[in-house]
C-alpha cells in the first residue's frame, strides 16, 4: 500500500467524502485536485462492463417490446443482473483495498466510520 | 381457464415457442397473428420499468466516469439490480399465470416441458 | 394446519389446504387418507439434505464456539445456505409440477389463488 | 486501532491463521494463549442465533416429515436462510473491523492477502 500522492491528487480512495469529512485533512491535498478512488485503476474496465450491462437492459426492453418468449427474456435479465453484480463486487473490492485500508491505517473514528459504512454496503448487496 | 382464441390471436402465453413446439397446434392460429404472452397485459408497465433501469445503469456509468464516491455508486447499482429483479418477478408471475397454467390444462409432455422450463428459470433467478 | 384426513389418498399436492379449500372436492378421495404433496416422491432425498444442512449449521456453531477463523466459518455458512436453497428450489419445483399444475387444470379461482400463492413464494425466495 | 495485547492473548482477529501465517509474529503471543477473533465480542449472540437457525432447519425437516403444505415449508426455509445470512453479515463485519483493519494497519503483503481473502468471501456471500 504505497501511496505517492502528487500535488492535487488523492490516491486510492479519498476519505474526504461521505460521513467522515475530517479524514481528508489527514491525506492533505483534498482542496486542489483530481479526486481518485479505489476504483480509479479499474475505471476503464468498469465503464466497459457498465456499457455492456446498459446494452443488456436495453435488449431486455426490446425483447419485451417485440413480444419475445418470457423465458428468453428472463435469461437476458439474469445476464444483466450478473453483470451489475460483478461491477458491484469490483467496486467493493477496490473500496476495501484502498479507501477502507487507508482509513484503517489512519485509525480512530474515521476508520470506524469507514468500516461501518463498508459493512452496511455489503449487507445491502447481499440482501439485494 | 378456458380460452376461446379468435383467429390471428394466441391468448395468454403462446406455447408454440421454445422447447415445446408441438404445443402450438393445440392452440391453433399460431400461423396467423399477433403473438401474445403472459406479460402482454403488463407490457407498458414492464417497458417503463426497464427504461428506468436502463437510466439507472447509465447513471452508474456516469458516476464512475465522474469519480463519484464508491459507496454512493454501490447504492445506485443496488437500485438498478432491484429494478431488474422486480421485472424478472413480474415476467415470471405472468408466465406462470398464463403460459404454464395453459400448458398444465393441456397436460401431457407439453405441460411437463413447460413446468421444467419454468423451474429452471426460477432456479437461475434465485441463484443469480 | 390441522388436517383430518380419513382413509384414502390425495395424490400430488392437496388442494384442500390453504386458501383454496374447495379444490379438494374436485380431486375426490379427500375423505379417505394419507395426505400427499408435490414433494412426496422426493421426501427421502429432501429429509436427507435437510439433515445435512442441520449438521452444517451445527458445525458453524461449533466453529464459532471453538474460535475458528472467521473466513472458514463464512465458507461453512455459505455451504449451509446453498443446501437450504437447493431444498427450497426442489420444493418449489415439486409444488409447481403437482399442486399448481393440478389447480391450473381445475381452473377458476382455485387456480388463480394457487398461482398467486406460488408467485409470492418465488418472490420471497428470490429476495431472501 | 491500537491494540495492547496482554500475554497469552491475541486481540481482535488473529492474523496467524489462513494464508498469512507470518502475520502472527507481529502480534506476538500466538504460542501461548487464547485465540480471539473479530467476532469474539459477539460470540454469545452469534451462538444464540445459530442455535435458532439450527432449530429452524430441524423444523423444516419435521414439516417435510409430517407432510406439511409446500408453501408453509418454503416460508420456514426462507426464515432459516435469513437467519444464516444475518450470521454471515455479522461475522463479516467483525472480520473487517478487526482482522482486516489490523492487517491494513500492519500493511504490506499481509494486508494485501487479508483484503483479497475478505473480498473473495464477500463475493461468495453475494453470489450464494
């Protein structure tokens, strides 16, 4: 977890957002620049996957519109759902590996808040 | 569930598609007309919901593109997933209430095939 | 759910239960005997699977009690959850193939009620 | 997240287990004592919940054995599944808040391994 922050850049999961505003200060540079998150390195892959998921959802609508067979539509809905699930798991993994790990290193209430926030997100994901 | 199909129309869940081609004959008229499925009556509602889901997925992509906070993106992904799940459950309910019910009335191997097909779709949905 | 069946047999998913009491008459024999459900033929397999699931849950408790490693416990929880999911899908498949199919053949409000009930059960399963 | 471990005790999520054996050294005392994990503080609540889940699974078996109505059995299966899900989420939350947070503080390959392991566990949970 080596973080070489250049001016104006917050590497790996900015802590300045959400419920833990004060965390930003600890990583400095929040005021100047390009915000980067845990998923920054995977951004292109995520966007590509999301474009495909969007196309799949549009495909489902087209199938309904063209009176396709129910079961075939359901198969396509499952594919779109799986694609979104993969996106969610990637975002979560990146978030843990960067934002949460960084907050944990910093420790204190910022870390507590980040961990509680991540656990709540996981619970939402598991239950959805 | 007695269905008096007028020419050119297959009411409620055509059985002529998928693995049970021969079912069509029993309902006649497959050659002439507007194909209707279990979800036909819910088509507008389904399409509306799918447009919204598509917009939500596009919203997720925009958030990633604009470097939004990981947890906020995850919340939006969950919303899109839930929307798709609702679409799937509606399609399945319509499918059972029409296609499967109709096949069950007809009985025989057509009914068996339809029921097995529906159960497989449910399993995919539960496991996705 | 108190069922006082007199001598006799109701094959495949008694319709005399739940919201659709009157359905029983249509299948006759309600007065004589052993109640059978869609899952009757799979009963031994289901019971075996459930005993295993019960053992898995007990295994999870033992792991917690003996301070096993969190991730190893989670793996065991997943195994138990999967076993229960398989039981649920089997029950549902049997229910559709017998109770629901039989009600659909009978038609009318009994069929409607059975189908709505099955769809609600599927939704609970998908969302759990 | 400063942990002052007394002799013979490893507080909060031992790192000496699993794939990251070397982590143990950093927390010392692995050789002498009571192993504690992230879930140690929640142990009683977890065990109570697991006993209840076990009873629910046994209840499902009894219902099958006594020929209960399919849909009623499914409702009970869902209750058991939800109970296990709650246990899993609690274990995961504790694991993140202790084992993972601690590893993140330590940093290096141990932290990487812990984070990857946690992400894999989350993926299994979401997909089960």
